[in-house]
C-alpha cells in the first residue's frame, strides 16, 4: 500500500473513532448493528440488480457505518483492529470509486 493511502486510512480510522458511539456498547450491540447493515446493503444491491437507480452515497454510507461499528468495537476489543482497518479501507475504496464515477460523468456531460 502506498504511504499516502495508509495515512488516509489512519485518518479515516481516527475520524470514525472520534465520532460518538453510545450504540456500540459491546459485541452484541455490534452484531445487531452489523445484521441491520447487511439487510440495508442487501436491499441496495437488490434494487441495483433489478435496474433501479441506487445513489452512490447510499452505498458509501453503508460502508462508512460498517466501518464505524468495527472501529468502535476494536476500541475495546483489540483483536478486531485488523478487521476494523479492513472495513475502513473498503469505505475509502468506495468513496474513491464514487469520486471517479462523478468525475467521469461530469466529463461526459451526464
């Protein structure tokens, strides 16, 4: 991984960690939130696969919330730090794809 990407991931990780999290009180809370996020993501994918328009921000938002849960879980349970970092990287990749797609659409006049 390029050093700038590593710095960006660390900054995003720290950003999520600074956000208040009364809802991630432990592993059971995290598991419940993850289940809810999986349902939300499945619904987005189902809509997209059926040809319905899905906002890119909705997809990125689901990735961000997933990373948020993992980061806050890893705060108290360090064995989840690697998984949390992976979730932050996934969120960052999604954000980068959105920026690329918006730029391409702007250049093509859409």
